[in-house]
C-alpha cells in the first residue's frame, strides 16, 4: 500500500504552521519528497546487507511478522518485475524501451528459438572480461552458457531523450528478458488555484509515494528535516534529526 502524498503534505504543513515557523511551497515540497523517497529507497540495500549478516550469525529474529530482512525484501517487491528488452540494430544491443527507470539487474535470460531451443541464464561480465572470453575459442560463450555486458547507447532511443541502458549478449539470442528492480516513480503534489489564491489538492494529477505505508513516518520526519534548512529553523532540523535517529534505532535494535 502506497503512502498518500496529500496526507504527508498536510502533516508537514501542520507541523510547520503550528508554531508559525514558516511555509513551504508545493514546488519545494515536491523536490524534497523526491529526494526523501530516493534516500529511503537507497537505504534498503545497506540495511538489508547489515541484517543479512545477522542472519548468517543466527542472531536475527525469524518469526513470521518480526523478521527484519523479510520486511525489507517485502518493501522492494513492488519495484521488482520481469522486463523484456528489445534489440536495437543501430547499437547492436538490447535496450529496455518500457516505462520506468531500471535500477538493478537480476537474473538475465536469453531465449534461443532455433533448434534446439534454450532459455539460458546469462552471465553478466565486465566489458574487459567479455572481450577476453569471447575472443578465446576455449572459453567462447554458447547458447547454453551465454555471456553479456552492459553499457549505454551512443544516441537517444525512443521513447527516451537521453542515453539508455544497453546490453550486449553473445551469442545473439532471439529474445532477452531480465528480472529488474525499478526506481520508484517521482512523487508529486499537484494542485489548482482557488478563488483566494490558495492551493487546492488535485488528486487526479498527483502521484503518491510508491514506498510502503510503513515508511510514512520516516517520510514526514525527513521532509521536515529538509524544511528546517529551507526556512532556516535549526530547531526543526534538530527535532526531526533526533526523531529520525530514534526511529532508525528502534527499527534496527
């Protein structure tokens, strides 16, 4: 379940206005919302590694609803999906032309439809290793054991207007699919202007946070921390930082 952006915005405004500490515009809020969502999303990976070390030492709770590693993994599930890549002749490689931004690559599957058929897990290598391996007759990739490396396109490819992730595979498959982790969509609090010049929430054009509902408190606290910088109120920064630290300690203890 996603976090409603209007709930977060109204909470932030309430805290700021409670003691007349200042005001934050929708544009400023949207910038901070995107920054905070990205920070929380990025934090899942070092946090997951830390908890995984506890698992290896058998010091992690493994009950059904109190397993921190499983909870972190659960928060990432909405961003994980199987993506089909399209072959781009101009760049001699495979690109993802769908919506969303690919953040990490998981299992790469190359499909060969000429007899015999293969659906082969493809090893990802550096470009240097790829060049060395493919040039050797002894280690050359096969349809059963294909090899690939990643780079970027040299020219923009529709629908994007900037360079895209490009994957080159040897031997060339008939299709390529990858289990990818995508970045969350950028949140946006959209509005219309009322008769008195006030901002009115426009739910149809707004974009909610894609993070799990459990992150709502952290989102509010971290946005407030940045708000304190914008309106130059060190008390807000200090209070929000202390609260964020306490929440983090509770989650990891």
